[in-house]
């Protein structure tokens, strides 16, 4: 019998029940909740008289639509519909007795940054949230994926999820990365290679030397975008880097429990003879700093490339590529490094952690943003923000001309006032470049924090290697 | 949840690949605490100008497709955000079935929770169905879940696969939570065992 993958092992440890057709009931260890995809689920509980089965395993934080400007504790400073959603989360957290970090709490932030930061996310767990970027938590060797609101209600009521097992896919990044190349470039390059449906039906395990060499922040960036490759979840086997990050966090195990946990966590890796349904291998040294040119995260090219033509593609992608070029206002053959931008957004659950802010600040130190540029940094949590202030990063950003905001999802999905206007072009460290994602008619180029900082300085997409 | 058994209706052709949930229902409409009423904003930025005028060429604005109940779509329909507002908006507009070569995982799951049937067909079948959909309002397609077939307006029939449990739930309009709560003793047992094996969780 073949060995097991990491996914197999976590799955097996959480199966409550298996039906004849293979449909399983999977136990959920952590349920993260935010204000936008949960109100209807709590309403469903009220209408049926059901309770939250495990409030101690449920953590809520408002992040998607909260303003990132001062004074937001006062609902009068929110739009009316946002205030209603945040008030609903306040009430639901209180009524159902779940863990809660309101906007007034320094620990508030993007749910996928708060979970790991507070030690809620641990290796070997099952983690769900009504948000597709739940894949982030896979960086800890946790099986983590996004769910819809009906499933949010199901998990609240039963602490389980009805699931069928996905297939196993291995994505190996061999060797070392070159200077100026980051976790964001890895994850975008993988999507560029496999397409946005390449991972559909799979759980991905990322491995190889270049992945092992990443910090936890970098690993979270990689797993965060597993969903953009279509996968249900992305995983990285836990190791000393993981254990060092987790140890001492507020909700991490302590004392004898820590030792017991560590013993189990060290077994959480794929066996050498495990079966893989699909394998993708990239050489770390082949990965360049990349940007997206179109309106799908698979539209990835090295910054040294040129805007492609629709005719470069096949099948249904021809029409989609033409639509992207029209939407983005780009001419085939234009060098990517000549594309002018007017907005820079550094933040999001993909790149809103301390290491991301350090990487951007390293480029910005002693420099100013280009004339007319609007640039903002939105730290991923209140604690990231405080740490960045302590390290002097906030000063570097402010002196360069960036706005220094409060924590939230912000312009990644533009549900709050942070939005692009039609035709505005943004260098963004977030995860989606869909039409209208950052505001109707707004044009998004995805890239790493260092690349976004470089673009802020020069006013156009820029190879960060020219500035280091 | 409404049952899904057999549906005969107009199919709208949407051959674009990678239609994402931001297109299906843009974020400004997620600021609701209800499930209902999202149909008027379905495909909002493709369907309406910034001033709220209808964009005539968009398929669901064309007279033949205003009453569509089925969408035949390009690859990877429903990719992106997990927002269940996407199937809520489709359902509220009147769409009960989407046919494509592939769907994004979360959207696919969300459909079944709302009485919408997503059908995966090979490219050559989707091509035939797309052509049939292009014929307009007089060409009605039939989706029969019990027999797992899609039949074009000219009588060509194609079989499709569907998960047995999901089919059962759709045919009977069953509530997942109610079904799971019948297994509450298994959940209790699992929790006790897991609390001993992994007390730190």
C-alpha cells in the first residue's frame, strides 16, 4: 500500500463519518468568521433555534468592509450598510459567545493574519472560513479552505463539514531563488504555469528547497494564492520554522501540551512513497520577479516581458485575453516596464505581514514616490502596524509619501472607501486582478511588495532588481 | 431549499472563460445581511453602465434571454471569491442550472446548497449546447436530474455525472444541517476521542 500524503494524514485524523458513496463528515478545529459572509448564517441559526456548537473554536473579526482611516470605532464614520454588517457581527459574537476582536482592539486585522498571529492556527488542524483565502493557513500544515455561507451555518451548528476528498497535487520548487525574487513571485509563477483551473479538484502541497527556505510569512503568501490556482487548499509541511513561529503565541499550547503537540506535528509530512495525482516542478532559479498584465491571476509574465497579443493564446482564452487587453487598456508588444501606474496598494492577506512591509520599506528608504502617485500601506493587523511603527518602517513609508492606514482588507476588494476610479491603474500586492475588483473600471497589476514599492518610486512597472 | 427535478427553459450562451464571482455579483452588493433580492444586480458591471443603463449587447439584456433559466458557460465558471451571493444572485434572477466544462470548487459546492444544478460536460458537448443556446428563446433545453440528461431543442440528449448524495439532496430539497444533526452522536464521540488525542486543539 502506498504511503500517505500530508493531506491524507490530516484528512484521516478528522473524519467523523463516511457514507457508502465516499461523502464524509469532516470535523473542523477552527472556524474563522468575518462580517460579510456570516450574517445570513447566524440568521439561519436564529430561525431554527440552533446554537453554535463550539464557540470556543470560533473566532470572529470584522475586516472586509471596515474603513482604514481613524475614527472608525464610531459607526457614524462608516457607510450605513457597512455599519449594519459590523453591528451584526458585534451582536452575533456576543449572543453566541464566540471569540471576537472588534475594530477597537489592537489585535483586529485581516482574519487570515489574525488567526496565525494569535496562535489559533496550528499544524494538523482543519480550518475553515467564509472566505476563499483561507488557504493561507495551509502554510502551517493545516488543512484550510474557504466555504460558502450555507457551509458557515453548517459549521456553526455542527462543527463539521460535508466533504468529498480531493486529489493530491505536489508543487515542488527546487533550488534557490535569485535576488529580488520572493514568495509572491513563486505563487504567481505557479499559477502562470498551471492556469487558474490547474488545481481544480486538488489539494496542493508545496515543497522543495525554495519553499523550505521561506519564512512563515512567505509560506503564507504562497498558500494564500492556492485558490487562485483553483485548488481547494494549499499545504506546506510544518518544520522548525513553523514551530518557532507558533511557540509562545497566545493560543498556542504550552508546557506538556506543547511537547505532546510537537510530537504529533513532527509526523505531519508526506511519506516518501505517497501517491501524487499530479506533479508540477519549477526551478527556483528560473523564477523572475513577475507582474500580471490581464484580468486573471494566470496572466503572469516576468517584468522583463512584453504585453502579449490575444493571438498568442488558444481556445476560449483568445476571447478572454482580448477582453483583458481592452479592459486593461494595453497594446500588445509594449514592454511591461513601460506601463505607467498612478496608484500603489501594499497590504492584503497575501502581503500585509511584517516581512512584506520590511521588503517594501527597504526599497523606499530615503526615496519619494513619483509625482501624482497615490500610494497606501494597509498593515494586515493592528499588531503588524504597531510592530512596523516600532521598527521605524512607518516613518519610511510616510516620508516616501505613502498613506499609513489602519488594518483591514481595504483596496484588495474595495468594499470599503479605498477604491480605484475608472481607468486608474494600480500596482497591488493583493491576489486578484479581476475586472472591477479594486473599483469599477480600475486596472490592477499584481506583484510582490518590493516590486510595488519600486513602481511607486518610478511611476511605472519596474524591475526591482534595478533598484537593489 | 427548492427541489430540482426537471427543468425546461431558455439557455443563455456565455462562452467567456474564467467568469469569476466578482463578475457574477460585484462586491458593492455584498453589504447585505439577507440572501434575497440580489438578482437585479446579477452580472451588474457587464449588464449595466455606470449610470445604470442596460448594456444592450449583454446576453441577459437581449429579449431572447431575459427569461433564461440555464447558462451555458466557458471553462472555470465561478472562480475567485467564495461569496455565496453569486449563486443567490443567479437564483434570484431565475437561473437554476449552469453548464460548463469546469467549475471552481467553492462555487460548485455553493450551488448545491441553493437548489442550483451545476453540470460538468466535456468540451465537445458544451460546444453543441452553446450552439443550441445561441438559437434563442424558441430553443428550449431540458435538464432532467432524475435521469441525468441534458436534451437540446432538437432532441439531442447527453448524459451527465452527478454525485449521488448531492443528487438525492437536490431532488428532495433536503437541508444539509438537518441531515448532519442526525449524526450528532458520531460528532460527540469524535470530539471525545479527539480531545484525548489532541487536547491542545
